C-alpha cells in the first residue's frame, strides 16, 4: 500500500528525533499498564528551559498514545477561559469519534446568551468576569450541650451575613433571563459546564483511555492550575480513571499545591542533549566537519532548538569558522551568506506575529517581500500559528537581546516603525472609543502598538500601557489584561530599567486575581491605583470599586479563618478605596461584633443603611445585634424592615422566626420559618427552629424529619447529635447509636457526642463502652461535671466504688450545687462502707434539693436501716414515697436496693424488710 504524505512527514521526524528514549519508554509502558497497578501514573509533568524540546516530546507522546489506541487532546495557550478550554477538548475528541452532545448544547447556549447580554444597551459597564454569586452567610452550629426542645442549639446559630457581594451582572442576568438553569450557567459557567463535561467524559472513557496534553503551562497555569486541582479533588464530580494528563511547562508543578497528588505524578525534567546525543543529531543533519561540530556544541549549550538552527546554516568550509563569535545568534548570523537575509533574520525577531505586511514595514522600499518572506519561514525556528507566523520563543528572545545590544539607534528606529504600523492598522477607532477596546482585532493591534512603544521608549510608554490595562480591566475583565502585563514584564526584562521593576508584581497580582487568590491579588490594585497614573475618571472609579471588592473578599477569607483583626483591616481598606461602599460597612459591622464591640458594629450597620436604604442584609444584621443587647422589639422591627426591603430575603425570615420563637410566639414563629424554607429550601436555621418547636410540642416524628432535611443540605455533628437524642427518646436505640457515631466521624473532637453516646451505651447495658465514651468526653473537656458523674455511676455498677467515688467527688468540685451528685456519692460510700461520709453527702443532697429529692430520702432511709435505726429509716422511706409520683418506681427501687446493698449480710433479714414495705404500702 502506498504511503501518504503524513507517513513521509512522520518518517522524517523520526529520522531526526534524538534521545529521550527513557522518557518515551516510560510513557509507553504506562499506557500498557492497568490503571490499578502500583506503578501506574495518572499525570506526567514535563518541565525544562525554553528550547529543550518539551513540545517535540509532547508530539511524540501524542504519536505513542494514538498507536496504543488512546484518544488524544492537545492544548496549548490558544484559549481564554475554562469553558473555551472544555470546548476545545470536546472538539478534538469529537473529531476522533466521541460525541459530547449535552456539553456542546449547553456551551452553545452559554455563548449565545452571553453575547446577547453583553450587547444589551442596559448591560452594566463593569466587567462580565466579575459577575458572581453571594457566598452563603456564616452559620455555626457549636453547641456542646444540646438537648432537643431546649432551644440551646438555636442559641448557638450565628445569623450574621458577611461575604462577597453580588456583582452588577448578577441582578442584570436574573432580570433578563427567567430560566434559573440558564442564569446559573451564565453566572457560574465553570461550575455548571465542568460536571456536564466530566459526566460525558466518563461514558467515553469506559471503552477508551484519553490523554490530555497541556503544553506551555507557564502561559496557561493562571487559568488551569486551580481548576485542574479542583477536578482531581472531586469538586465537580468523579473524574474517570481512564484519564491521563501530561502537563508541560518551563517550571515543575508547584509542590506546595500538588504535593497531595505526588504519588500519581511522574515528573520528567528535560535537560539539554548529552554530548553523545548532540553529536548523533548533527551527524543525522550531515554535519561531519569536526571543527564545525565542536563549534556548534560549544555555543549551542546542546539545546535542541539551537542545535537545529545552527546545523541548518553550518558551512562546509573550514575558513568560515575563523571568526571569534561566541553566541549562537552571532554564529548563526555569521553563517548566513546573504547580507539582506542576515538583517531580515534579526529584524523580523522584533514583532511577535509575522506576516508579509509586518515584514514590509521593516524592509527598505522596493524589497522583494515575497522572496524574503519565503526564505524567512523556511527556517526551522519560524513556525505557522493560527493566522500568522512566529519565531520560537527562545530564538526570538536571543535575537531581540542581540539586536538591542548591537545598536540602540537601530533598535529605537525599528520599534518606532512597528509602533506606527500597528497604530495605522487600528485607525478606524479612537483610543478612547470603547467599541474599539471591545473589538478583539483592534485590541490586539493596540497591544502590539503599546508593546513596541515600550521597547522604543519605556519611560514614556509605561504609564500609557497601565492606563490601557485599566480600561481593558473595566471593559473585559482580568483575563483580557494578562497580555498587557506580559508586554510590561517582557519590556522590563529586555530593557532592564528600574522604572519597570514593578511589572512582574502587577502580573502576578493579576494572575492571583484570575485564580481567585484574593489575598495575593491585592498587590495588583495597590500598584495600579497608588501610581496615580489613571486619568480616566470612569476607569479610576471602577478600579477603586474592584479594589474594594477584592479587599472584602480577602476579609471574608480572614473571617472564615477566624482572623477577625485581618478581616477588620480589609474592611477598613475597602472603605478607604470606596468611602460610600455600603457593603463594606455592613461587613465591618459583622467583624466588630465578633470582636465584641457591639456598639461600634451597630454604628456600622446604621452607616450601611444610610448609604443604601435597600440593604436588607444590614437591617437583618442590625436586628441580630439589637437582639443580643436585649432589645427584642427593635430587633423584630429591623427584621421586618429587611423583609419589607426584600420580600424574598429568606435569611431575614429565619432571623425573625428565631426571635419569635424565643419570645414564645410559637405559632407565628412556625409560619415565618415555613416561609423562609419556601423561599430558600437550603436555608438551614428555619429547619432547626421548626425542629425545636416540634420537639417541644411532642411531635418527635416531624422534628426528626426537619433534622434529616438539614443533613441533606449540610452535614453537621450537632444535627447528628440532635437527631440521635430524639431517636433515643423514641426508643430507637440502634438508629440513635448510628447518629452519634456519624457525628463523631464528622468531627472526632465534638465532645458533646461522646457524652450522649456514653448514655446510650449505658442504657444498652454496655458499661465498658459507656466508660470509654465518658473518658473520651473528659479528654476533650475536663470540666464536664456530668461526664464525671456518669463515669462514676458506671464504675459503681461494675463494683469499682473506689474509682467511682473519685469521679463523683470531682463532679462535685466542678458543680457543688448538684443534689444528684451528692446523692450518688453518698450511695457509693455505703459500699466501702463509709457510713459517716455517706450520711454527710446524702443529707447534703437532701438540703440542696430543698427537701424534694425522693431518691435521696430513700437512700437516707437505707443508711439508717443498715445502722440499726429502723424507726428513723421508716420516716425517711415515708418522705421518699411521698415525693415519688410513680409509686411503682419507688417500690421497684426498694426491692432492687435490698439486694444491691446486701442488706441480709448487714443483719436486715427479708422478713424485717418485707414488714417495712407492707407499712409503706398501707400509706398509699
């Protein structure tokens, strides 16, 4: 069968491909292994300096993967966001026979709706990229002594609201689109599209292994890195085991962020060719002259890309080796025979994108552009991109630096020519015309214009570039700003001027902003705003607003991590950027309240309401703090005001229901909570409030349903505990035990659960298990008197009275006013026997209980009977009988106590004891 053109191309590549055998074999063997084998790698990380051959190696990986019948998707830096990345992957896999219908349909809807909304005359002027959704308000379930029906759990729920504010695009999208699914798609496309992609991806990989290769990761990690780690962590659902990733960039994956995946990653560090590999490569290129070989080896550093360009121009004549050139660029230019081609190779390195029009502006008038262009693109270091040609990055960098060193006058002249060329190409819009900045082709031309201005005159152009960056940021979002940061950094590195030494900080801050690392992103705004370079008041106002938003996001992170001082500082800094920012005052109020400064918090809420009378969250938060100060009527007034401002503010209904519950207005509280749930079925506090009300009214079945609904929304140890206690009260002990164990599994340090688990095990006659649980409870809280008491009680049941007495004495030290503790201690002392100690503690129990403790009276009667004071014992038995509502319980206790106290051994015969019981029966 005749070979195709592609077969010949592949053969030529193979003939000149040198080295990397171990890396290729590792990759191939990995594809042959089963995914369950211990030495199987799910991720390959290729890294190395520019020109070392990373892209070439990835091309070989593609060939190997296809030979092994795997599907392949190759991704470079030709995408702008995650949705577009997913579309590129699905397109490549679809070309190989795998269909992503559901994803493609949703992505088309996303693009269509987004385009229509952006073109809407009413669309907000702020960047689409900053549309977001509000973070759920902080709810802390922290009770360690919760008893269903007591209201204790509700007392520990924080109703304060702090978080990111909904951007202008949020309300706009909701106003324009009625379909909730489409609203979510537009505001959170990554969260919606990624699970759909993974779902269809899973179906395809059941019969196919898929290799996704990510090249030039140094350019794309700002978009990719966090998202990839989230995919692997399971944020968007389960990823297929048949997915294999290859991530290639100049630097290795950040060990601080990827360390938890180290066991499934194979790291390949690419180095320049060995001397033997380099010599073999030159031989295959027909370079045989020893002096030529030595020269190329010396000045190439054995980097594959430099070996290739030098080999292409290496002369055969020994005389051509005599000049003293020491760099690859110098040697390359020396070996070009035609003077015009030497200049062309050097000058054409300046523009990032090449075509005949660009080349024309660099060459003298009358030059044969076609032949020059054809010669230029025939060189191995020039490759075709989408709609242009470009130098290999390393070669371009070396050429540009050499050109600047050779002649600053030529450097300035050429950059001026290129700047003028790009300026003329975008003349159809003025620079202050927003429609131009929104047009991608025009914006790319403006970028190149600014780039060459920077190279020509960095001091002057620096401020112009930052002003343009601010405009792009306002109109198109942070992702669109990255190219502007790149040209700043590149100019800084090439020109090495102190004026530009902040460029990399601006870039890194912007990258952090895109990755939603708001703490690091603040540097972007600090540098952009504090340079006082933005002259457009609209851009300045917008950047200040986004800086304030970022400060609030950083503050929210501090708040979540319980760093209230950090949160306070960020809220105050947000106010310094935008003094009329109502949300900042609201969040500052929340933080001040957490710091204990309630009065100042209330002032902040009033200020937020003054700036924005429609801030429902501020009204609700103000009501919450007034409630804490005991101003219940005012609290209810502000909750109702929040609902008036926003009739759909479910959180305010929850606050109001809670307040009414505490005031005893249980019927209205229930109605309000049901309304809160209707508005937001995922709003937890109203369910808890209803569970409390139902439990209190005796409707345990419905109370249990409420708690189960809470657990469907969010798992919480206190709720598992509450549910366990209710189940226990219903006699469903096995289910109760399951709930307690889930609470502990979720939070092994949740001390209250161990106490109730101990109680449950005690009721199940598992004293040893109960003792272990009480001991664990005391490890976590050494001041839990109830745990000491219950532990003492269990030890008494096992006959270990000595240790039981110690536990009971400790319980009394912690809580010296608990009659039950003294009663139990008095009981235990009777077994030593220590009748004097028993007498003292039993009478103390009787005293503390205001002479209302029937069990203490019964035990005092036992003590007098054992000490041969029968008449006195009968008096105390009578008091105990009178205090017991359930007389059967009293007599059952009398019966079991006779045996437990071994009264027969103490001289109290059965007939004597029965006679006493007969007398007591006569008193009923």
